[in-house]
């Protein structure tokens, strides 16, 4: 596991039950907005968006009794800040068998901040096909937008200062579910 170390100045804002409720709420909102699960495709943005997309698909299956296609969308090569950040390992983009053409694609990510990751995801999707619509579901929206991007489905709005960092921990990767906020570092989440 790639556990995110918890700093001493970290505060837990959401715990496992809070995250589970947020995922359930987003699942119901998606079904309501889409008028059911037809033509939905969930694409998680690595790293933590992928397990969140899988959890969301599991909730949708519980509610609707049908499987919603799920995949992952690596946006690394579409980022506009590659020169400013350390080299990142490329992760696989895995599209469901039916692809994205004429589907309602739901991008799933853990934290929305500047909007740059989502802009990169929109560029990546354009190279993969032409969805009927693209929606955005995030566990945490912390504000601080640099681009005109808005999440359609939000688990929790967490107003933060630019000096605070929001970290999401998920059992699949970190051994526990939590959303932490740490003060005094450069902002996290994009």
C-alpha cells in the first residue's frame, strides 16, 4: 500500500462512514440526473479516483441491479504543468468494452481544486471518442478554481485556504478511509 503519512498537524474531516454516505449520495444523484443507469460510463482519474469510481459503480449496482461500465483515465500526458512537477509514472487508461462514444461519461476524482486535472481529463476524452455528455463527480470540492470548471456531483464542499492541503485516504490504497486537512503547506488536489 502507498499509505499517505498522517502529519501531526493533520485533522480528520471525514471518516469512513462519512465517505460511504457521500458515495451513496452521489450514486443517487447520478441516477436521478441521468434518469437511470442507461448509457452511464464511470472513468476514475488515478490515483484515488479509480477506487472511488469502483465504489460508485458498486453502489449503482446495489440500487439499480445493473452493472455500470467503469474504467480509468490517465491524464498525465495532457497536463499543462508537466514541466513544473516531478515526473509521474504513467498509469493505464482502461476504457470499458463499449467505449465512450454517445455515452454519458462521469469523470470521478477525489479532490477538485484548481480544475487543471479535469481540463486535462476533458482533453484526454476528446482523443478517445465523443461522449454524449461529460459530468464530474468528486468526493471533495475545496474551491480555489483557476479554470471555469464545476463539479456536477460533490460529496463534501470543504472551503480551505490556499496554504492548506486536503488528502484523501482510501482503504484500497492507504489502509483506511479518511479525508485529512493539513495546514501550512502548498495546496493539494487539483
